[in-house]
């Protein structure tokens, strides 16, 4: 979109009674608390500030970054750098194509300093007490316990804060080490060791590769293999496949922003099915080629290929395959085992069918548990924590029965930062009275429709309800249509719009466009009639 700003005559504001009414409401409710200083919280605070609010960010850890502040060594972003930054603030240095943990934290520090975002580190929110008009926030820092009041609160605590660490029979008798990936602060733990990695998500695959580069032998144990997206598909970086409209339009979703997309998926579904079967065929062929001519290697590679559909695995747990993973499996440096873990003996990990694996280190990389909200009143915790697959929200942003509260980052997607920014702008429009939401009953019906669709089409995970994931294009387009801002960010270049990769900078001027359009409105906006 053009960077040119159109000046609006002052008379257009002075004569618009609807505009001034909302300005008066806005001035009364400027302070908003944001809980969490990860990428979602920082992105939200930046949008709030651009819209004239005073955002106060509370972060319980001593560093910015959320999960990035507690990640394991050598972890990298699965996105490329141009798809993970504030839309109007590019990287201040040249990061790796897939940035490291350190690079991401450096970027967040730079963004907070540049935009003067009010972040309070080492400030843990203990409780939110509901008031007649807003919330009392009780928090603690090194100086003790304190409280402050805010009209609104945005929760940005993330989907992956509750680490899953189950216990197994005999674990206390095991003489080796049992850790989760977050407890690993140095990769020296793998040096010359026999390592077992349990799980098949991103962190488990990373752990298997990192251990294979340092240890004697690595055993990879999992219940079911999952689809891993290779860095390159037929020589093209995977982002050319997942981040262009020509391909993202093929992703089945619970909602479609246009009549053409609905027609494609409901009347021409054979085209969609054929597309994904072709992608599956290509991915399998690339994996099998690694073990071509070696029967043992081919057998090991077969063990890590799923039998279920690729589309059902396009969820939060979807991982980009490290380039060495399949090669190490083919070479036998990583031994795959599709099995349940039954327990431990003194020096072995016990699997089903009486199989035992001798090991010195066991890494339990089993993902995260469903998000919990211990600082909320019990009646609201029940609404948000009742489902095993997480919290389902209206537009993935608000709960219809909880006033003055919003959520950011619970619309987790493959193009995450723009989804958070536009979601926050949507929330601002709602707060300012510029976006009129449906009835509580209608919003609850929409929530249930989305939950049911996800239950039927997406494999279970504790964050399933909060995930937008690969359906980011449909989701972002719907929010922009709600706000009457064009979703086609590369126009008028139609070829770029259809075939080009979408990046964060494509959404650079969304907030400004929305603010500019306010002067021409004489009535509140209403969300378009789709469930998301």
C-alpha cells in the first residue's frame, strides 16, 4: 500500500457528531493494562499507543520475550525474519533468515526503546479484581505488593507458558537425567551421552538433532509421527508455498472472507483435495529420496512419516523440519521408535512391548498444557479453562461474558505479528464504540461453530481452540473487512497480490488507514457475518 498520507480538512472532523461523541468516550478510558511482554504484548502495546491509549505492560520475568526468554540454546524462529516484526518497525540489524532467540530479544529491546513502550519487568500480576467499570490489578515486584486500576486489561500471557512435564513410574530410581527442553541451559548435557527424546513437536525435533550432533546415540520416541514442513519444497523456500494467496486460498477453514473462497471449498472441493494430495506426495517423495537405495535407511524414514492427512496437522504443533533431521534418521544417528513410554528402571527407559532403551539423558519434550489464568476471578477462570483444547474466543479476541477484558496472542498464526496488531486494532475499535458487536447469544453461537469445526478437522492439541495457524490469511482478511480496511495489501499489483509472499511490512499502514476512514463514518461498524 502507498506510504502517502492524505490530509483531512478540519471541517470534516468538526461537522461529524459521531466522531466527536466517540472522542469524548475515548478520553475517559485511556489506560489499558497489558499482561505479558512477549512479541504479542509488545505488538499490542504499540498499536494501543498509536491509537492514543496509554498501555502499561506487566512482565513477571526480568527480560522481554515471553517464551523466548526461557528457551533452549540454539532455538530459532520457524518464520523468516521479514514475517516476524512490528509492521512499521523493520529489524534494526541484519538477522539470520530464521532469527535466533538472542536476535529476537535484541529486536524487542530495540522496539520498546524506539517507541517508548511502558514495560515493567519483574512485575508479576497476582490478581485482577473486577470493578464496576474496569479492573483493579494487584501485582508484586522487588519492592513488594502493589495495586493499580485500569478501565481495560489485555491478556498476552501466551499459549506455551504451562510446560507439560508428566511423571512416569520408576522415574525417581533412574540414575540419569530427566529434563524438559526448557531446563536445558547448555548443550554440553548431550556430550558423549546416550540420549532419548520423547515427543514429536518442534522442540522434540530440535532436541533430537542437537543431541545427535553431540551424543553417542539418540533414540526418538513418539506415539505418532507428524508432518514436518521441509525448509524447501521442490527447491523453493517453504514460505513461497504457505505465504502466498495462490496457495493460502487452498487451506480449509472454519470461515472464508469471500464468496469465491466459499465456492471453491464447498462446490469445487475436489480441487482443494487434489492440491493437498499433491503436496503430500511431494513431501513424501523428498523424504524417501534421502534413503533411496538403502533398505535400512528407508525403513527408518518410513517410521517417521505419518499416515494421517497433512491438512489435519496444520496446527500450532506444526514444525519446520531442521535440515539435518531426516538425514540423521537415514544414517541411524537418530533411531525412531513409535511407542508409548511406560516408565523407568535404574538405567533404562521402558517402552511398550517390554522394549527397554539404555540412556543417560531423557528429554521430555511434550509440548505445553492448556493455558490457565490464575489471576482471574474464579467465575471467569471456569469459562476460560473448562475445555481441554484451550479457550475459544469471539474473533479469537474477546469472551462475550467477560467485560472490559481482551486477549492478544490467542489468535496464534503463521503470520503472527500482523494478526496480533490487527486484532488489537479491532479491540480498540470495539472499546471506542466504533465497532458494535453482535449479541452475547450470537457471539456464543459463533464460538461454538468454530470450536466444532476445529474438533472435526484439526488433530487435538492443548492450544487447538486458540490457534489460527495456517488459516492466517482468512482470519486477517475477516478482521480487516470488519474494520472496512482493504485486505489486499499488495494491490494494485495483482500479480504480487496473487503470487507474492506476504510479509509483516505489507500491513504497515493498516492503523493509519483505519484512523483516516473514521471521518467518513456516521454509524458504528458491524462485524461481517462469518464465524471466527
